[in-house]
């Protein structure tokens, strides 16, 4: 029998015998099945954004336009404290995930709250640093170095801000609905996002601040 006259699978025809483009009883994946994959794809796209920002800083980060250099502006002690705030927040989020796995709602919310406080402390120190630099006249338009610096560090700060808003939203959802499967998936996604920001900040701290002080 030729392929043109081969019988059509009954799953691919309607009640009138007309062919369909998909099975009548098409199987569906369970809810949330592709959440993790989709979020990893988002993180990889974010990696590309930060890779471009690091590349821009590498190219024009040494253009001071006869203005202040990193040694004239950066306070490594303050930046070290700021780095500690973000790293501690990553640890406390890990404790929140352990509590979530045990089904302990109260402990999960407590550790999420502590994580948010560390995140707010990080943002507060970063805003103070920006305000201090602007007060000294080291604004983004002053030189290529400062433009790249504010763009890179500011973009990371915006991500942390978004992460805190997301964290507070999840705390409300967990408080109202408990540790249902949907909230567990969301907490896992936020965990990946939060640790991703830690990794990016370690790169910023090393590449921008430490290496900048050696120039």
C-alpha cells in the first residue's frame, strides 16, 4: 500500500473523519514540569547581559579622562562589608530552603525575612557608595571608567532590588497558602536567582574593586 493511501491513525481524525494536526487525547506534562528549565534559560540570558557589561568595563574601565581612578574613590573596607552582607544572605536563604524541605513554614518565613534584611543592608551600602561618589563629582558622565562602573554595579543592584521584591511577594504567598508545590517551585527559582547574584557580585568585587585598586 502506498504512503498516500495508508490508513490514518484514529487519534488524528475528528468525528467526521477529517485529519487533525494533533491527537485528540494529547498527553500533557504535569504542572510546573518545565519551570526549572525555563528559569535556567532566563539565567543564561542574564549571564549574557552581565558578560557584555563586564566586557564594556574591560574595554573602557581604564579611561579616566584625567579624572579620579579607582584608588581615589573606592573604600575596600566598606565594599568588603557589603560583600559580606550579600554572602550572608545566600547562607540564610539556604537555611530557608532546608526549612522548606522539612515543611516548617515558620522557620522558612523567618530565614526569608533575615535574607531580605541582609539584601536591604547590601542595597543601603551600595546607595551610600553611589551618593558619596556623586558628592565627590565622580558622576557617570565624568569618564568612561565611571560610566562603565555605574552601569555594571547599578545593573546588579537593580537585580538585587527585584530579588527583594520577589522575596517579599513569596513570603506573603507562603503565609497565605503555605508550602504548596507552586510556592516550593517559586522558592527554588528565587534560590537560583539569589545565588546567581552572589556569583556575579564576586566577579564585580574581584574585577572592578580589587583589580581596580591594583591599577
